[in-house]
C-alpha cells in the first residue's frame, strides 16, 4: 500500500457503531485500485482546483467505506458507483457554492452545475459500460446475433447468411439474447 493510501486510511474517521463499513483490507484495495481514476475524473471537472478535487475524492471514498455492499459480485466493479458518487458530490458542491457570493480568484465552475450535458455524458458512459458488461455475460451465439442485427444493422436474412444458420435460428437466438440481456441489465440497475 502506498504511503498516501495509508495516510488516508488513518485520517478517515471511524464509522458509527450502527453503520456497517468495509474491512480495512478491502478498503485499502478499493482505494489503491480506484483512487487515481476517481481523482483524475474530478480533477478534469474542477478546472484544475487540486484541493477541491482532493477533497471530493476523499469524501467519495469515505462514503464508499460506509457502503461495503458495492464490493459484492452482483454490483460488478465499484468504479461505476464511485463515479456516480463523485459526480453527485461535485454537483452538491457547485449548488452550495452558487447560494453564496463568489469567492475571489476562484474559477467559475457553475458551468458544470448548469450544464446538463455533463451529467448526460457521464450517464451515457456509465450506461455504455454497463451494456458492454451485460453483453459480455451472453453466450457467443447470442452476442453474435445481437451484434449483427442491432450494431451492424443487418436484416435477419443477412445475419443468417453471415452466421451460416437458418433464419428461424437467428430469430430464436435474438429473442433469447434480448431476454438474457434484459436480465443482465436489470442486475446492473439499468432496467427496472
């Protein structure tokens, strides 16, 4: 573990007795694995305000520490959860900052609070990642049918010819692939 990660663990306040938290080893692994990505994500969105990026990164991991369930196998990688928390913390910071007078010499970050495109772009990237994860859970035959029909925009007959299977098989695989994909996306929290 890096010295910086060790400092973070020792500086983090202890959780209240009624609140679950991650084991120290799990937290250290989470921190060393994803800290750089979360900090880089926030550094880009705070327009070079290193202190704000560091504060938001630390708060993101404090919240993660109190949510050990993000490490469960059903959740997939915790990075998606960390990005969403970091984004929400940044938005909360910008809203709070907008309710008080502008600080002298600070960069104008209100563009991120008012810009829905930032949130849409983050959500789009997270959704793309989740769809890719869900697709990777499908069998090769199902993935091939969905790729040809929906991503390569081929007809059923073109797909059947390309894959060397009857058109009825393509229809059947497509039906079951969409069903399996919906289940996988539900596990990622994208389908209610």
